[in-house]
């Protein structure tokens, strides 16, 4: 009966994300992982190393807001975003 | 005459490689081509039963390669009066019984006399896959709109590229337009954008494919089958004909919606 009502009012798949959309998004990431053959451990290691380098120059949060390999059409890119906590540190960063 | 050898592969099993091979082979033969289909799934042969030729097997692929018989003796002619021949796989041997170079040599010889040689590749990416893909100049990847099948197809596309088989073409099999409409199955666009290779055909889920397999008559011989029509269009595209790819559309109307709801299975869907 609930199914019937949902169907009658066309609610199914509109409020919730459809399963095909979930499948598409999961696959998008899995395929990238498969293609670049970078294990989750390696990803984590790279993340920590990048974090370490960035921390040398500015005061940042201790984790990325976003850190993933993503594909845009034919382009595969590493997208990482991190919050800068203290902007004044940017000014006094040691010159190299 | 110089024909070409095309491997039908997928990575994952059970997505319809053998059915695709039988039907594309028959559809090409219906276009007046001379066609040989080779089952390379040694130890697990199936193309013979799909084509309804299982009772006519005397010699097999391994016999040919080992020189126990002439090629011609292992070629079983199709029942429908077409210039279509099957070379069955050996059932009691394993994939290591043949080497890639041996299959390539056989195909090269067949290319002198036939227009198309289709190789039904075993599932997996081991020896059997290497045998089948090394022998071919072109590849057709079969997938269904499911995560596991698409993931494996992507791996196979990578392996084919690495081994020099560029520009494989894609068949998306068993598309259920009603599920796509409901958002419970990935559609043509989704699969295409994930795999990013050229599409050569969309085959709808069609129960007539199942009954055709039961009978051992490829579904291209069933004039009322949407899947059969799809395979005929794939053969035309292989032949270089411009056949537009129509998105598979759901069966329309209230009646079908109700029928879905109460769980009565529909018949053939519309086609592409």
C-alpha cells in the first residue's frame, strides 16, 4: 500500500537519490581507483605528506575538507581543499 | 578475400558474450557474409548449445590446433542455410591447451576465405582471454548496466589498450527501459560516460532471448524480438552502415505501469 501511494504521488526516486545515480557515482570513483592503481593506504600517505608540507607554510586545519581523485570528462585531477585557520601566518611565512 | 577477426569479450561472466557472438554471427551471415564463430571457452563450451549445434560436434578447436583434423572438419555449418560456421571449444581440456600464436595463425588462415571471424572469449583475464584477444584485430565489449559488469569492462578496455587492441566498441546488453525510467538501472548515457568508448549497440532485456536460448535458435531468427532486431542493427553497424542509436524507450502507458505494479512481466520492450 505504501508503495502504491508513493507511486501514485510520484514520490519514489524524487526525494531520495535513485539507485542508478548511486551506482553511477560509486562506479565513477571505483573506475578511477582501478585506473590509477593507487591503494587507499597510498592515498592516505600522500594526504599526510601534503598536509605536512602545507603546515610548514601556514596554519591549517589538521584534515582536508576534500581530498580525492576525480574525473572531469577526459581530465583526471586530484582535488584537495583545506581550511586555512590563521591568515596572519600567511604574511609571516618564511621566505624561501 | 581478406576478412577480419573480432573478439567478443567482457571480463565478467554471464553478461551475454556467447549470446552476442551467436546473434551477431548469424546477423552478419544474414547480410550475406561468410562467417566463422569460434568458441574459445575451453572446458566450458556453450556457443554450441546457444546455436543448437551441440549434437553435431565431432572435432573441436584443440583438435584443429593440434593438427588432429583439418579446420574444415571441425567447422559445423549453421542450421539455417546461412554461410555461418561454428568451431566448438574442447570440453575436456583446459585453457592452456592452446597458445595465443596458434589461434592467431588459425584466424589468419580463416581470414583468407571468410569475411568475419568472431571469437567468443571466456570470462576472466587469464590465458583464455590472452588467447582470444591476441588473435583479433578488433574487439567488442559486452556489458550490462550493472556495477560489477561495468567495472570489469573498464579493466578489460585497459588491458586491450595495453596489448594494442585500440578502439574497442561497446554493446550494452539487457537494458530494462522500465528500470531505467524508475531510476533503478543505469541508462545508456551513464554507461557511455563511465566507459568512454564508442557504442555499437543497445540490446534490450527481452524474454524472447531466453526462450530462443532454450530452443537453441539465436534470437535474430525471431522477427518479433526487440533484442533480435538490436543484433541485426549491430551487424549493420559492423558492416559500416550508418544506423542511428536510439535510446531504448520504456513501454508507455498507464496499463504498463499498473502491470509493473502487480508484477506481471511484460513481453518484448522497444528497441534500439
